[in-house]
């Protein structure tokens, strides 16, 4: 008998499974059962949307079905094609045998949506593949290929071709064989000589990595229960821990993030262009200009995506340096991949070519300019590109803040010019901010989005403004952090609060890592500091607003961060990575406050957190109101994937919705009253409007945007 299941479980699928199994058991002519999915996919597990209404969630009914499968008196074989994830894999674990297609992937990704495998998976998997391998799969949520699953003993057979036929063959072969040894609930968990120490260390490791995220820790506890208790008791513990996670706000935030990352694929612009009508152009070859840190990562990303690349530098000396660095990155990437260097094929000049000759860019489908942030230089390059490149070529600029329209104005084809803001290291970071200018064509946007997908990145389409979305929201956040130092705090205190909140790295550690000189150059360019600053400008004011010269002063002292061995912190050497609080800086801050007549005060953690985060969120509301991003999900996806925002808090705008918009507004009003010269703390009109209309759910915010003055 064959039972088919759908891609992800609904109540109807579970009912069909139950009915089918009962019918098979009752029918003496049925000798064995095979369960497979439709359309070449076994199952992606339970419907994640249903977890927000737990009472009616189909997942709740899944565990009894898994038990029912296992207790069948006839052999049940899972035929796994495509994916078997979450509840899908748990169903397969209830089966007595598992056959997987060679290209199938399996995993228990519940941890990534703030849960644990709650359909008995935490108790069955360790019995099948042992505690270390099970713990690895359950706490990381990674998908493993069929070949690895076979090695682990997770599947019994691999089918190169027809999985269903292979599963039916296996089912026929095992008819009449005893089923007890195949029932995982009856098996003991394989012992380890040092199980206690192993589990203790595993807990320490996940706690360190998870930084406040509950699910990985509770996954370890559930697997511990499997190793210490009989099956039925382990199940009780699994259920208890599952319920705890389900009711936590973290699960809701992580599930929101899952759908937000998919929602941003459906991009739209205020002018009416959208993913549904724009056609992407094929990208069969690419060029990268500039082999500095960003360019090297971008080349590596393209090679990994199997796109032939021409890598260009301005002179032979820089080309040699860049080439060496790219090759090193690629060697490292190849080592991490199955098939390694051969698969990447980067020694083949048809796949990767280094040159100083612009003429070689004539035929490429796409160019990514990645020279440093200098408008004049970028314009010069784009002028050249518009003369050399073929008419359809997409011209991308990797910039974190510069005006796309101005860059495009240097070309004869502004419709082909687009911003592609990569994040460092570009071959690792998943975010790609895609910025359209006033003339960028819908097809150019669609092509850049397709490129993001090919590079295994999450593309987020945003409008053109200084700093775009990510950096524009970051400015007021960092500004508050520096103001807090002026008022009496220390870098380590501010960083600690934000790292405890869940940021991978606090603003001062981040600034030291990125290099303080980067912002210094930008502020010099904007005339905020340096020789172009008009004489008589007050030290702590620019354009009538509060300004802190602290970061400029540090740069004037040669303190650029890690690269010089000191910045906001002290490092063991230039290029060192271990930050220690620096007595020099503490004295410097004290002198600075004396000079400017600032009386240091004790600043508590709540104020640090609120001023930094609410200023950032406030800017987010401004961005939404101006139509720079088409929804709060865009801002959240950018922050989670590019700025180390803790995923289990769902992104800044989702976080604001959980704090409550009235509270965010009230706090901003309170801080703004104390600091009237700081525009970043002045509540944005759109935030006020949302509160005035009763703080609707985040999904409805954009219906309250009025497009009277789009700035695009
Ligand atoms: C008491 C016990 C309770 C429960 C036990 C069981 C729990 C679970 O099973 S929890 C769910 C575990 N499964 C997952 O987390 C898998 C999530 N999905 C994925 O990882 C991927 O979608 C995929 C690998 C399955 C496919 O990837 P890809 O081909 O890149 O497609 P998309 O990611 O774009 O997905 C397509 C489409 O499907 C939606 N979707 C996918 N999986 C689910 C799901 N489990 N629930 C609801 N919706 C799902 C996804 O959002 C996309 O939708 P849109 O096209 O509308 O964006």
C-alpha cells in the first residue's frame, strides 16, 4: 500500500495518513506500507504559520501519527525525495525503514524557528544515530545530504534513480521480518564513555553561540532526557520543553524572520515596478573592479556561484596583491566544499581572469565596481564603463552610502546602473542591499535580485538615500552610543548592554573592527570635521544640532581601532583582536568632559539600550514613511543578515512591535525632551500616526503611509 503526503502537513494530510495506516493495518491483503511525498518532495514538516495558533496546529497531532506508524504490524518504508525536514523527518523516523534519493536532504530545522523537534524527534534520532550526531543536527537545524545520512545510519539505502520503486522493493524484501528491532522507541540510546561531560560541554557551547536564544539550549536538554530516561519519560520532557518554547516570544520572532526573508523577494517600488512584472536578464559572466577587501570577497562569491569572472585592478602591483588574496580565499572556500578546488575550477582562466585592461570588460553581462568610497573615482569608472561595456550590461556599484543617481549620471545609460551594497566579508555575509536610482529599470532590479539568489544571498531592494537603509539606521544608533560616552558611560559598558541584548558585537567593538578612519574620511567629505570645517564652528555642534567630535579626536590621535592596536579599546598589537578596556581612553574621556564642562553621570542599562535601539527604530519609521523600503520586513531582514541584530528578536521593527509602539513613542518623547538638540530622538511622524490609529499589527503599517512627499 502507498500513502502519499503533501509538501507540508495540514490537518487533512495528518488525517489521511492516519486513515491510510489504519486501513492498511486492517486489510489482510496489505503486506507492507510505503510513505512518500507528492511531486518529488517528501515533506517540509508542519505548516509554520500554524504555530501562531497552537491549539489548532496540525503539528500537535503529529506525534500520535508517528507512534501509530511505528507500532504498525506491517513494515512501513519512507521513500524520501527532495526534503524531509522537521515533522517530515520525524514521520520518517517513525517508519521502520528509510530509503532516500541521492539528492534528498534531511534535517530537523525546528531550532531555527525557535522550537525543538516536538513530534518525538529528540527521542528517536539519538537512538538511531547516537547523541553527538543527533545533537549536532538538532541544535544547528542543518540540512544534511542523503550521502551523509547514509553514513550516519539515518537512512538504510540510497536510490540513484526511482526512490519509490527502491522503497517498494525494500518493503517487499522485509515482509515477514521481525519489526521490534526496527522500532526506534525500543532501542537504547548508544552510550558514550563520557556522556555527562559531553552533554555539559554541548550546553556550554550552544549557550555561547546562541547569545540569549532559548531553543538550542532546550534542544540539548531534550536530547539529555533521551540519554537519561526511558522513552516515555523522555517524550514527556520533550513535550514540556516544546510547550515552553512555543509560548516564548522568541519562537514568534524567529518564525516572523523566516517569512520576512521570503517576503522581501516580492519587491516593489513606489513607481510601480515589481517582481511580478519585471524580467531578469541572464548573467553568464561578470567583472569586478577593485580587489580590495570588498572586491576580493565579491570575486570569491561569483566564482562560488559558478559565474565566470574578470577581476580588474588599476595597476599591476595591486593586481598581484589582489590576485594572491583572492586565490587564498578561494583555496579556503574549496577546502570547505565537497568536490573542492575541482568544483570551483578557479585556476581555469575561462572561469577567473585577472587583468588591468578595461577592454576585457567589453562582453560581460554585469560589472560590479568595488573601489573605495570616492564619488569622483566612481564617476570616472562609470563613465568609462558606459563607453566600453555592451549595451545590455548591468552596471553595479558597491557602495554603502553614496548617491546612485549621481554615479549613474556619469553614464549614458542610467537605467542600467544599480547599487549593490555587499557586506564584509562579502563571500560570507548573506545580505545584499540592492539600491535603485531614479532611472534604474525594473529589469535591472530583477537582474540584481537574481544575482543575489545565484550568490546564495538575500537581496533586499531599497530606495536611494544617504546610507540607504542599513547604514542610515545605524548612524543614530552609533551617535547615541557616542553621546552616552560624553555623558558618563564607557565603551565596554555600552557594548556589554547591546551584546547582552543579543547583538553579535557592540557598537564600539564594531567600530574598532571596521576602522574608525572609514567614518572619519566620510565626515571629512561631508565637511563635518577636518580642514573644510568653517573656523569658529562650536566643537560639539553642527548645523545647530548636537555633534560629538570624540571619534574624530580618536582618529587625530592615530587610534583607528584594531588595525592600529587601539581605538575605543586597547589591543595586544596592531591587527590584534582581543579588546581590553583602555585606561588611556578612560582618562581621555574624563579630560574631554572637563574641557566641555560635562558633569559625568551614572547611566543605567535601560537608558543605554533604549536610546541606542529606539533612535535606530525611529529612523526606521522615517525610512518607511519616505518609501525607501516597502515594508518593515525589509528593515528587519537587513538588520538580521547584515548588522548582527539577534534573529530571535525578529529585527528592529518587529522588536518595536513587541515592545509596543506607545512605549517606544513615550520613551523617545522623554529622551527628546532632555536632548532637544538631537533630531534622532525626536519621534518620527509616522510612528506618532501609528500610535494615534491604535498601533496596528506590523503587517498593516504600510497601509497608513501617505505618499504625499515621496523622496525617490
Ligand atoms: C508537537 C509537535 C509539533 C510539530 C512538529 C513539527 C514541526 C515542524 O515540522 S516545524 C517546520 C520544520 N520545517 C522547516 O522549518 C522547513 C522550512 N522550509 C524550508 O526550509 C524551505 O522552505 C525548504 C527547504 C523546504 C524549501 O526551500 P526553497 O525551495 O528555497 O523554497 P522556499 O523557502 O521559498 O519555500 C517555498 C514556499 O513554501 C513556504 N514554506 C516552506 N516550508 C514551509 C513550512 N514548513 N510551513 C509553511 N510554509 C512553508 C515558504 O514560506 C515559501 O512560501 P512563499 O512562496 O509564499 O514565500
